[in-house]
C-alpha cells in the first residue's frame, strides 16, 4: 500500500517466493511452467490501483 508495483516485484524477488514452486531438493518440481510475479499497489490518497507483471522463469 502506498508504494509502487516495482517495489512489490522487488520484494517477491528478494524473499525468493519462486522457490515455493520449485519443490524440495532432490524432488521433482511441483510446477514446471512459467512463473509470473505480479505487483499491485494501491494509493490511499487517490484511491487508484496500479499493476506490473514480470516473468520470473520460463
């Protein structure tokens, strides 16, 4: 909230959320498709939403 979609995407990358889709070491990945990061922000003052989508893996 009151930040940018780019900041949200950066947080997704920094916290390595993509690892949840790759599974545990030595196991077959649970999901093998493309992974998108979606950053959504909301500005309390203007009541507007903004969004950014970035591909993390293919």
